[in-house]
C-alpha cells in the first residue's frame, strides 16, 4: 500500500466513528498514588474489548494517540494511563539533575508502581461511571512503548533474576502489544509469558538512556518467549520515537515515514486485537497470511509464531 492510502485509511476510520474522549484520575488507596487517564469510548454501546496504554519514560497520556484513536474507532475501549514519577513531570528534573532524576524514575519501586497502576485501572474500570458500562473485564490487552513496553512485558509474565519466583502478571490481560521492547535477553525472563504478543521495533531503535546501542537486541524478548499467535515486525529505518506518536518537527522526510509507519501499526495491531480478544478468524488469517506481509515494506522484517 502507498503511504497516502494508509494515511487515508487511518484518518477516515477515526473521523467516521467519532469516539467520545473523557479524562479523569484514579487513586491507589494502598499507596495514595494518583493515576491520571484519558479514555476513548467507541460509538458502539455495551461491553467492549479494552486496551490499556502505558507510555514511555517522560511521556504522558498523550502518547500513542494514533493507536488509541484508531482502536476506539474500531470498537475498542482505550485507556491511556499516565504514570506519575516517570511521566512528563520528570522533564525539568532531567535538565537540572539528569542522573538522580533518571535513577528515581527507573527504580525498582517506580517500576513496580507502574505495574500496579495498570492493575488499579482494571479494578477501577469496574465501578467508574461512564466507563464501567463499556468495560469488558474478560477481554483486555496491554500496549506499551519503551518503559511502557517493559511494563507490558511484566504484566504479561516476564520474570526477573533479582526477584526469582515473583510474578507480576495479571490474568485479566489476554494479549500484549510491545513497542520498542527492552534491549536485553534471557530465556529465563521471557519463557513464562503466556499470552499472544505483537512486538514492534526498528533498525534504528536505540536510546541514550539504555546501555545497549544494538537495535537487534530488541528482538530478543519475542524470540526468547514461546507463545503462539505472536508476531515481530522490524521496520526498516524506524527509530525509538517512531512508536511514541510524536512526529519529527524538522525532518520532513522522516515525518512522512512516521505517518506511514503509524498507519501500518494502527491497521496491523487492530487485526491482532481482533484475532486475540475477539477470536476473529478472518483477522487471524490476515496476520498469518499475505495480509500482514503485503502491508510491510520490502526491507521490513516479519517473524511469526502461528
């Protein structure tokens, strides 16, 4: 498909469905932590399959809007979470005291709090007016970018050498979309993941925060897990911020690439959600057959476990 066709597909679906957007916050009663959220509610009434979105380091509930709007337009209740302590509130601290701010935002305590944010959200969705009537607690997916990808893997069943036997997974989550997963390996970490996954990375996917500068390592979490109905796409030329939703301001050519890649991501991940959360056989055939392959560029890489 041409970039123009894909972009038209993305925008037409969103504006045609016109999901309702509301914002609010939940409080973790155990810790007092306040979790802001933005909900996109599909036009269809009744219970809807649900997707939680977890942003990256320094991000916010504005992240991955291109996915949230598209999924809501296709019938999914989408909840963008904002994680205090590792969200956009740390930007000033990063400028003034980068080392200590980064250390606090990526600490074990903050990571565990992020995981708990998602679990609290799933609890609160049952009783929040305006959302509870749409929330399908039995069909939930998690999506995360970068630090949010780590959060998604933890909720999917990743284990940690420093905490053997500790299981952070949540049985309510049935599928995971992991954007720019962490660049480390270890079958003992990922072999416990028991739900379908869709991993996305790029050939230029590195960050100054992580020690590793090898984009290929981001393929390891998918390759070292074993769950069926799982997929890995490596976009040729895509960098770390491709997946966050923020478009480049100065580089017009890369901006066009981002728009094109966002349309690919929106369409392919919607098919994945259809297949995993709604047992849509046509979507599964599309993923396992030529549909997904044809959507990608000639230099993009695709791996599948059917």
